[in-house]
């Protein structure tokens, strides 16, 4: 079906086939530049089809607490971490997936994408010893993560109340909310 790979550095991402194509699509659809930045620690969750076409990506960037938006700082209030991993872009090319995967219902593709991305975030968190990722997404992508992916946000600021019109939230990678999410997924499977 789909292969999900964590690229733990911008160097790994730079060497990836079709990099320019996915970069342009994310920039066009979400206004986020996922190009490797030399002065930032970055990571990517790359989603490929069997024929090695990149059809999706999650972009993670490490920021100092002072660099995050005021909206996010308000949500983070009690979190003492000085460095924060933020996900400002999630992208899936549904038409490419449909071509590569054949006759699979769209809901199934989206559920797999969001659940497997979250699983990779959890693995990334375990590697980096972090307990959450700050999320900053377009409203329609947030809705998909919540309704189809079932992501267990612990706090959030709706697009109607944020200064930039984006959803800002905290996605746990461990703890009781994460455990409840896992239990709910087991019941469905």
C-alpha cells in the first residue's frame, strides 16, 4: 500500500527523488516552504507508493520557544520545553494515491495516511525524547486529522480564534491521551 519513512535530517530529504515536485505542491497548496534550511533542525515523514513516487509528506521543524507564534505560546503555557518540534505542513496527493493504489475508497486512503503519520510521529518522539508535537495546520487539514485520523489533541486553538486563521494544537506522543487513542484504534481494528 503506502510506505512511511522518517527522514531524520534535511540531508536525507535533499537526496530524495522527486523532492522538487513535492516541495512545489506543498508550497502551492499550503504556503509552507519545506525546503531544507541549513540553520534549522528538520525532519520529514515521507509517504511513497510501491513505485517510489512520493505522494505525501509531513514536515517537522525544531524551533526555540521564543520563535513560535503567540497563539501557540498561549497553548503551551505549562509546557517547560525550551525547544519545540512543530508540524506546519501535512500533505497527501490523493489523485496520485488513487492512481498508484487502484480502487480503494478515499476514506481508507485518508485513514491510513493520518493514522500512519501519527504512528511515525510517535516513533520520532521516542527517538528524540519528546512528548508532544506542536501542530499548525490549515483548517481543512486539521479537520481530517481529527475526524478521519482521530488524532487526540490535548489542547488547541481554532482557526476562528487564531491570529493567522490556522489551527494551533498540541499532539501528544505519549501519556493518557495517546493510550486512549491506541485503545480506540484497537477496538476499531
